[in-house]
């Protein structure tokens, strides 16, 4: 093998430049040049220097990270080196959250004190209840979650001291602990039901189910199959490297704002139908299709470019999303308890046709994490509006792991991309009375 450099010839000037190539853990999946090395490439001294143009970051690494590895070609996902399949089978969500944040799986005593810490921060300030009461009865729970998480920064003003590791740590615990409570309260509010306070004797997901679904019983007992299924879903959603909302978390966090404001922004990014809002849209799509025999007609509409096949396709995976495989398995376990979701038949038929169809095959479109998760959530009794919320709760640990990593990375600064200006050159100001109507540009 030759040198780890790239030689660039600028044909405008005939000059040659040599820039270093550097690598991550896997040279084949992480070779890069520094975009700032291009700035030396100039036509003359006044020239700003060459930039790289990359809308939507299709080929730009914005950071070096040690948290999550994805090989989209081979359908591989690992948190801190551990394959997602192993974590889903053998870990709990809180163990995985610890792993993402600390880099190592906890020992038994570390896990005990981490679980204790999280479960003792699940209560929210009574004023937050009043705050939630102010939302309309039909407010989308994701909107309520975003607004309320943002408001938490006003309850914990110390959170702005982001350079103090102990302060950061406290907010991380609070956020992981309080997200399920806010989510559950938002749900109860939209149903007109009284809020159920956390039961810290239950597991993280067991307590979440308690706060959502407890009615008159003295002590809520979560169904162990559903409790574990939700925990597995939380593990699968915990992180996904530089996805849209994580990029937002890092970007907002780079301004050194408090983490509640940054998480509110990240959750807002997640809410969109192309990201975490897709699971809600999958269900709406399946309901619209209505029956198995109407699947071919829907596929025709997708191919005509009229609609997207929600829950299909991914920026990174060009193979079956490994999370979708696990979720499909979990779906059958949940349906044993809840009875089969009648929409499953339509989903399976959609998948069968799409995986054989030339349109999807050539574009390498496979089911993603959102394709089957909604069917499980619905069978468990969640209304569709809650689906993106169920994504936001576990993703909080991933957002926070990236926030921590970003703040401790000496190479990171305030996030601020460049642009290529395409607008008009400098113009003379025209006084109002002299302006003529012009066709819009
Ligand atoms: N249905 C139909 N066609 C699709 C779909 C789809 N779901 N996804 C991509 N395509 C087509 C797209 O039209 C394009 O075709 P052409 O080359 O003819 O223009 C081609 O496939 C490449 O797609 P792209 O839009 O360039 O891909 P992208 O990387 O920019 O978008 C995506 C990725 C996830 C936004 C997109 O696949 C999509 O909109 N999927 C549906 C929404 C969805 O399920 N989102 C959840 C993503 S996974 C979880 C998460 O991130 O939260």
C-alpha cells in the first residue's frame, strides 16, 4: 500500500497539493481528509479557498465518535462495540443507557446504583403538572413532550453550567428518569385521565407502563412479556450515531446551552415524519390501505412517486435494518399476549411485494426500524400519536452520550456550516416610491 495521502491537482492553476488521509477503527469504513485542508487550494491570495459542498451531509463526517458503529451495507449496528442483537437479547435498557454514556457495561454494583439513581429521579415538579394541564385535550403528545422538556431548564437553572461534570451528570440522570414520566403524563392528559405517579419499585419500562395504564388497582403489575418487549424496543432505539436528531443535539449543544433545551430541539427533529415520526405514519398508511388485496394498488402509487412507502428506506442501511429483524421477532411474542394486530397481514404483504419489486430492489429499500414497531405499540394499547414519544424516551440516552462526547472533544467548536452564496451581487438601494413591481425571482 502507498502513502496515506491524497494528491489533488487544481486544473485552474496547475498546482498540486498533498493532504493527509486519516482513519477510524475500520479503515474501510472511516477514511477521510480534513475539509479544512482544502482551504489551501486557492486561485490567488484573495481567494477564500476551496470548500466541499455537501447538502444533507451525504458524505461528511462531522465528528469522530466512539459510541455507535453502523455498517449499512452489511446491516450491522453496534453500541460501543457490542452487537445490537446481543444487547437486545441479554441486556436491559438501563444497562445499555449506562454503556452508551460510560463506554463500558456496568458491573452489578454499578448497575444497582445507576438504576437506583435513575428510578429516584422519576418524579417531576408539581408545577410541571400544571404546565401540562395547559395543553389542549387533543394536543399531540410529542408537542407536549418537546415543550415540557424545554421547560425543565427553567426548573433546573444550574443546568447551564455545562462545563461542570457533576452538574452534567445530574441533568443526564434527570433527563433519562423524567422523560417517561412526562411522556406518560402527556398521554394521561390527552385521555383526560388522572396522572399516575412513578412507582420506583418497578423496572424502568414497568414503571412507564404503570404511569400510562394504571387504573383502580392498588399496585400495577406489568405483564412481563410486554415489559420486556418494551425494554427491547428501548434498547433498539437508544442510539443510531449521527442521525438527524442526534446531529441536532450536537449542533444545539455546541452553542453551550443547557441540555434540556438541546434535548427539546433533538426531540423536535425526531418528531418529523422522515425520522422518528415515521412509525406513526406507517400505522396511518396501513390503516389507509385497509386490506391485503389493496396492497398492489398502493405499491403502484409509491412507484408513481405519489406517496412514500413509510417504514422503508434508510440513509445508511442499504440492507435489512438489523433492528427491524429483531422487532419483527418481538412482534410475534407480543401478539401471543395481545392477539395479532390485524394490520400485520397488510404489513407482511407490503414487505413481501416490496422485497421482490424491481423499484425497491434497485434502490436498495428495505424495512427500517419503524416498519414493525408501530404494530407492536398498537397491540400494546398505545394510540398512534404516542409512537414518536416511544422513540424519544430511549433515544434520550443516545443524545446525551453524544452531547457528553461533543463537549469533551477538543476539536469541537460551535457548529456552523459554510454556504455557497448564489444570490445577487451588491445592489443600489431603491427608495420605496421608485420601486416597480417585478416578477418574483
Ligand atoms: N418509499 C418510496 N421510495 C423511496 C423511499 C420510500 N420509503 N425511500 C426512498 N425512496 C426512493 C427515493 O424516492 C429515491 O428514488 P429516486 O432515486 O428515483 O429519486 C431513492 O429511493 C433514494 O432515496 P433518498 O430519498 O435519496 O434517500 P435518503 O437517504 O435521502 O432518505 C429516508 C432516507 C429514510 C428519509 C427515506 O428512505 C424515506 O423517506 N423513508 C420513508 C420514511 C421513513 O421510514 N423514515 C424512517 C427512517 S428510519 C428511523 C429514523 O431515522 O428515525
